[in-house]
């Protein structure tokens, strides 16, 4: 089984990234994947998400999506709230666009299950040596630097409560998989392992690392025993780590765009190509690091 994955496309408004999105779809099609994964952060706007997923859907593949934090930012104009977007709206958009929103229900192909969650953060990735008190994480701000979810998420849960909620759903999905499932691929937006986080020894960067993921999510994956691959987004720096025999990668594109609008090399770097077989996992193509380094940023 061949899997192609990407995340964090962050499509711009007014179709400005249509060429990029079509270039991604064409490139993915070249590899004839059985499963095409998009791990969140396509757009804050539900209609741009719909339009982009329609352009991205690969006709002969199972197209799988998990929402990212940007995708669930509330929309004042349409009245869509964060929880509503995550629990129903994005699933509907995926169905309409030829994708499966796997946080709603795992996707199964043969003896492999793809289990998905947006994942969330509980500050367990924070650097405790920084001497920044808990209150700053709860308020998502430190010395005037603000984590944008503070303004854009409107559910009543604390971050710890929401992380617990999603971890509970992940446990449920794993426990209720059919008996014939031998291998599990976990797909999320936020990170399940601290080692995927890129710390820079600088602030506010390392303060924001607290909003990358949850240690508890990774514990659930390790305990299951069938999870051999974890694919995430959110961090815009691509990493690959091995954790207890499990391979975990991040596959973001990010905020950079080539000034000449020639997308070939950016797209080639952005997609990860993986093969799953009876003997396990083989990574055919994966670029590490910040693939947008040196490119003009869109935000
Ligand atoms: Fe992102
Ligand atoms: Fe994100």
C-alpha cells in the first residue's frame, strides 16, 4: 500500500493558491497512491477548505483528512463555531469534496486502519526550564506574544479538557477496531510526540512549543502496539523520529511561496511517500527541515 501525505497548505483567499493546489494534486497522482492524506490547516474559512479539498481529491485514491487548528477557527460572518466545525461541518465538507474526515470514523483498507484526530495541546511540550508560569500558557500569551488560537477558538473547554476529550475518542477508536486489523496508521494535526517539536532556544518560539501537542496522545499510540506510523502537521518544520519502533513524521508545506510561481520543487519537497507492506514500513521519499526557508511568506 502506497501512502502520500502533506499538511499545512494554508491556502490563500481568492484562488491565489489554486495553481499550487493543482500542482500538489498532479504530483500526488504521479505516484498513484492507495491513500492520500492531508493532515490539516488548509483554511480558516470553510468555503475555502471546501474549494481546496475539491481541487486536491485524487480520483483513484482514498482521500483522508484531519482538521487542523486553523480549520476550526470560528467565523463571525457565517456564525460557525469551532466545536461545530470540528464535530460536523468539516465532515460534511469532506464528504462533499471526495474526502473522508477520519476523526469521525477510522478508515480501513485490508488489515490496515487509519485512525485520525485533530489532536490538541495540554502544555506538556512546554520547556519547564523557561520559568514561565502556568497562567501564561492558560492565557496563551507571554510578554505581548499571543498564540492565535486565543482569539479564534470559541468553545468553552480548557485546552486540557479538550485534549482529554480527543484522547478519549482516540482510545475508543483504537479499542473498537475490527479484530482483523494488524497495522494502524495514526493521522493527526497536532503532535503526539515531544521529539517532533523543534525547539530553538529562543523566545517566544519555545513558549509557543507548548501549543504543539500532548505527551498523553503519544502514550496511547505506544500502548496500542499496532501503530507503526504517525503522520502529523502543525509544526512547520518537518521532522522524523523513531519512538518505540513507531515512525513519526510531520509533513507540512507551510507559509512560503516561490516568487516565480513555479511550484515543482516546493511540491516535491512537501509530499511524503510511504509504503506499507507485510514486512512493515518503507519511506520512499521524505524531506526534513523547513522547506519554506528563504521563500517569501504569505502571512
Ligand atoms: Fe499550520
Ligand atoms: Fe496548525
